């Protein structure tokens, strides 16, 4: 989805070019992925002559929210506390990270 969020709209050739620069995916794999994203209604397209121009239908923020909630429910049964404990215990946190977490928790307490 990053490639769609970076541009207003892209042709399939542009999508393939962008993704082959950062992945080892074959063009057919990319075409299949785009078709699936269209079917899931997270990517749309508009006919422009003989080509389609593809664009994101879901914002990055909305996608992160939806995927986070899905992950939380699938892996942690919807319980936020065990997920946060796991993330804090298994990831290195900088002092800035710790301060930001404290600030967010203090905000929620008020």
C-alpha cells in the first residue's frame, strides 16, 4: 500500500516499476496483488484511455487502525494489556520511547 499512498494514482507499469525496485516480486505477482487489493476495495482504479490508473481508497491512518485492531483481536483476543506488555518486553525502547509512552498513559489517566 505504501506505493499507492506515495502517489495520487499510478498505472500498472508504474506500480510494477516501483515494486520491482524494492522487492524481488515478478510482474505477474504484482498484478495479482493489485487485483486482490481492488477486490478488497482498498485500491480503486479509473479508466484512462486503454490504461487503468490505480489509487488508494483507504488512507494510511485508516489502514493502520484497521490492521492493528485485527491483529489485536486475532493474536491477543482483543486484550490490549498483554499485547503492550509483550511489545515492551521484546523490543528495545529508547528513552524517548519510554517518555512518549509515559506521556500517552498520563493523558489517558486524566
